[in-house]
C-alpha cells in the first residue's frame, strides 16, 4: 500500500461529486447510497475494475455530465453553453444531435477545429 500523509492512499475518502467526476457520470443520476456518503479510493478503483449494473447503464445511456456531452459532440463545454445546453443529456439525445446537427453545433465544431489548428500553429507543429 502507498502511504500518503500517514494514511493508506486507498483508504482516503472522496466526496461523491469528485468520485462521480472521476467515473465520468452525472451525480444526480446515481443511486442514493452513492450520493449520500464518501467513497474511498479503493472503492472507486473497485467500481472502475468491476462496474455494477447501474454504473454501466449510466455510462451507456446517461444522463451524461457536460464534459462527456461536449466530448461526444466534438466541442468544448463553453460551446455547449453558447448553444444553450445547460442540462445533462442522454445518449439518445446526443445521438439525435449528431444525426441532425443544429446550426449552433455546426458552428461550434468549426470553432473547435479552428481552435485546434491555432494551437498546433502556435506550438510550431505543422
């Protein structure tokens, strides 16, 4: 075991919001027992290694947190806000946006592509 500041690293507690962020899931959609208390790093590792059914369902179907939604749409979290998306979206909602992208999503994808080109040019990677 790795010792960190006098405690086993795997015994350290994470707040539910931090555990949800690490798992890439939307906290309000998790079971009440997950939301109610802390989770140790060891328990988090066990959830990642052997996800229970509720975790697999959330990862597959959502609702998904904004970072996951943005990633699946190929835009930034700021782009979601500019597009008026403020709530978590399900996989079906994300797929519908991808199948028939509204004007704001097309513009944000172009913005993301141009931003990537600018970053590459600034780094001298051409």
